[in-house]
C-alpha cells in the first residue's frame, strides 16, 4: 500500500480494461514514451520512478487481464483491491461494450472495497483511441457523467498520438492517492482524539460514582 515518508511516496496501481482497448499500450507509453500498438493477452507488473509536483514517487503498475467470467473476475478483484492504492480503468471510445465493462468494474471495485472495510479507492477512467474519433461510439459526455456519478477522474486520450495526455492520467491518479492517504491519516487522528476523550469522560463518570 501507499507509503508516505517525507517527500517520497510508493503506490500500487492496477490498470484494467477489456481486450483491444489499448490499456497495455497506455501503460507502456507512460513507462517508455514509446507507442507499441500490438500486445497479446499478457499480464505484466512494472516498477517506475516518477516526479510529480517536485516529489519523487515509485509506482508499481499491474497491467491486469480482464476475464468475461464474472465469478473469476470478482475473485481477482478482491486480490487487486487488497493490493492496489488506485485503479486506471480503460475503455475504447470506439467500443461501447468496453465502456459498459468499465461501469461494471467500478461497481465491483467499490463493492469489494466496502466488503473488505477499506477506505476510498481512487479510480481514473480513461477513454482511449481519441485519434479514431470518426469511429466513436461513446461520447465524451458519457465518460464524464460516469466519472462524475462514481466520483472518479476522467480523461480522453490517444495513447498512439499523445504522450503528455497519458502522463496526465498517471499524475492525476498519484495526486488522488496522495489526497486519499492524507484524508485517511486525518480521519484516524480525529478518531483517536474522540476515543481518548471518550475514555477520559468514562473515567470521570466512574470516579463520580
């Protein structure tokens, strides 16, 4: 999980999406600045150092395969949610089914997170293949509305044509992860204060009896 230590942060990121949406191309574009268009159905784990807002970050990125078997996908989702600090969910703007799959993934992640009793899980939704806008079947507004309803960030990018927009995806997620960790620490601090005050009042009531 994320480790905040001074200016440094380590974070685990899972990249998910159905076949042929370009999630591996997106990941490798971020890691190497190069675009490679063809990938098999492979599972990869990368470690990458980046600097975001002047702070050094180490990202462990799990490029995970997607299964049509919902029971298997739910089982794998539990492992991914336990491991991850944040998710990048990728669909193709030319593939309505891949967009619908992202919507289902969001619900599965949130349900799994709640079941495990975890805090907020930052998610970034990415509509890829913006360069193929003439084949678009998913409107930008639909992606934005999904992100708004699920409290996620949203980007439309072309992994094939633009490295900077891909960089913004991962930097945006790092920012959300950092904010999430700070919020958790503050909440833990408040809970600790409340618990301490409750213990003091409980002792006072006991002493007055």
